[in-house]
């Protein structure tokens, strides 16, 4: 069985249903296809759900799209993509920053926004709604087909809960699922999703083994790809529910 979350693939979990979806524009709007994939499918992040804890993991590489090609973002050498509070753990991928326009013009880094806001809410679902509200209130330069994506997890009353979200300035999509058995979910660069789809057990271990297995994948794609969208330090964190 393939355990990774990728486009068109539905994980074998109970309770897969949308809890909140908001679209601010008609579905008939045509996106700018020239920008399709401009900054998406970057990074590799994921969560592995065990019976009484969740392990999150992600790379720290940041990429820039310049003159039709990807390159390392030299200004941002180490971008954190895994975060946790006492209530939940969350990881983010694809777009890791965006620019606002107008009187308050500046670049917003997703990691900074998360650090400032994630302790203000108890559930990740509320965090994602809060982020979408932020995008709606601040005019920004995100393209219609550019999304910030999240995975989150927590354990409540013994139930393991997995939440995924895709957010841009016009749309908020959140789904939550109940995890009934140990299970990894991950996303990012297609090559990495496909690699771990074939080897899901590489993410079903302890912190150190998971880190080493991701490093091995990075080394493999360093040699095989013209540009590897994953790299830098591999961060692995374990979240335990508060007793």
C-alpha cells in the first residue's frame, strides 16, 4: 500500500471528509497557466502517527524561481518547516514566503507567522482559518495557483487526528481524518513523494532513523536531479500529548 499523500491519491483512513472549504471566487476563473508550478512542489515534509506520539520531519532548503529555473535562495539558508505547541504539531511546504503590497509592503515568512500565531489557538484547524483571514486582509502578490500547504496532527481523547490544508488568497480547504493505525503522511517534491511511496517503512521508525533515511534520499537526488528542491538540515521533532 502506498502511504504518502500526493495529488489524486486518497490515504486509507477512516473519517476523510472536508470540515471547512471556502472559495472566494468562482470556479470558472482561469488561472495564469504560465505561472503554474512556479514555486510549488518544493521541500519534503511529513508526519508519522504512532499510537501515543507523532514524529514530524522536514528539510530546511529554500529555493527561488529566477529566469525560468530554480536555484538556492542564498538569503535564506535554513528555513524551518516543522513546528509544535503543547496542543499539536504542524509542518508546511510549497510557498514559504510572500510579499504584501500597499502602505504596509513587506515580505512575510511563513515560519515567522507560525511562530507568532500558533500558540494563540488550541487546534490547527483554527490556525489555518486564522492564516486565511490574514491573507484576505492583506493585499499580496501570491498567484491564484500558489498555495501554502500544511499537515498537522494531534491526539485528543485517545484519537489520533490528522489535518491537511491548502490555502491561498482566494481559497481555504481543510480536511481532517482519524488515524486508526500507525501511518506516515508526507508531501512536497514529487520525486520524494514517489520514493517514499515505494518505501513507506523508512518513515515508520525513530527520530534518528527517519532523519538518516531522508538524508539518504537527498543524497540520491543530489546526483540524479539537475536541481534538488530538498536539502539543508533535516529537522525531526516528536510531539507527545499533554498528560
